[in-house]
C-alpha cells in the first residue's frame, strides 16, 4: 500500500482531483499516518481514520490543502481545538 505523502495536494471531491499533484488517500493510509506520528492514543486511531475518511472533503473544500494540512485540521477538530 502507498504511504501517505503529507506534502501532496489533498483530494477535494471536485474535478480538481484530476491534478497530477493530488494523492488519493485511503482510510488505512490515514490510520497509518497518525499511528506513525503518534498523534492519538492507540484506541482512537481507527475511529479517527474512519471519521476523517468520510469527512475528508469537508476539510478541503477549496482544493488548496495538502494531505498533512487536512489531517492537522481534522486532528484539531477531533480534539475540540477548532
């Protein structure tokens, strides 16, 4: 499985996803990334990845965010630090 590149442009759900700089992300890629970065306690990584995978486009509506920025924003939201 491909590894999530935090510097790649994130998908946004629009035709912008056809840009070559965009990396499609899976739920498992999100989970692996937060595990590798020790961003969440072990019992939270799976629910966070499932939630973010479903809500991904909400964090990148304008198509300008990177994968890392989407995850950081989602982590802040998950932790209640909006």
